[in-house]
């Protein structure tokens, strides 16, 4: 799949993850429509996401808007994502607060677009969805 011209806002999860670069979104059969999309296409762990439910219950679009940010749950997930994927949810949240969701998505587009072919680099294994090259 080629990178979006503009990553849709529905592809930005409350925690700061860009769903457009998730391997589940990039599947050929039954791709996930993102955290803010319909539940039918989501994996079970995304349907039961505590962070998304918490943001909804608190009436915020993004965790960074919550007065308790960063909470223990986001800190735990941030630590895991930093170790496994070299991505920080807390840093993403700060960028969302600083440059806005649209600005952050523009930065994410640049970060995750394959320089070789314009495909989407998978967040989870950091290889291109089109040509298979790593970053």
C-alpha cells in the first residue's frame, strides 16, 4: 500500500499511535480501519483498549488532553513501544499538543513513508509494505 496523500485523522489513536502504519491496518484481507473506526475490523486487543475507553469516558480526543497525563497505563505502554519499536507514545502526545493532530500526522507521514518506493513502513517491524526494504 502506498502512503496516504494525507493520513486521515481517524488514523490517529487517543494514545498517539498512528494506526495508518500498523500491520493490522495494512493487511490485504479485513484491514483495520483504525482506532476511531468501526470495531468489526479491529483485533480484539484494540476493541478492548483501556486507553481509548478512558479517553472516551473523560471526553478527550487524545490522552495528552487529560489532566492525569501521563498516567501509569500510558507510561507502561510507552515503555513497551520504546523498547520494541523505538516509538514513544508520550513523545507523540507532546507533538500532538505542540503542533496539533494535523501537524503530527504530516510528520508521521514523512517518518513512515518508504524512501525507495513511497510505500508505508510498518511500525511494528519497520519494513516497507510495498518493497520490503527496511528503514
